[in-house]
C-alpha cells in the first residue's frame, strides 16, 4: 500500500467532471379542459344584491 500523498481527484468513471451544464428542466404543459355550462344554468340567488349591500353604520361611543 502506498501512503496517501494528500488530496487527489478521483479517477473512477462515475466521478468525471462535466464541462457543460445539463439542460434546464422543462415545465409540464398545462391542459385546461373546457366544460359545458350546466343544463339548468348557473345558480342565481334571488337576493344577490342583499349579500353585498352595506349595512347601517354604527357610531362609536366616546
């Protein structure tokens, strides 16, 4: 056995230094499936304006 002479670069085939970078990973394609509208139409609540209506303002006590 030879005594170690300091640090050396490995010479095995699995330890090779690459001179070029690997390509960047590709994004997966997004597939958007178009859906048909519902047979009975979309739900329309009868009091939709009431949901978004502002209530009376409350005054703070001093």
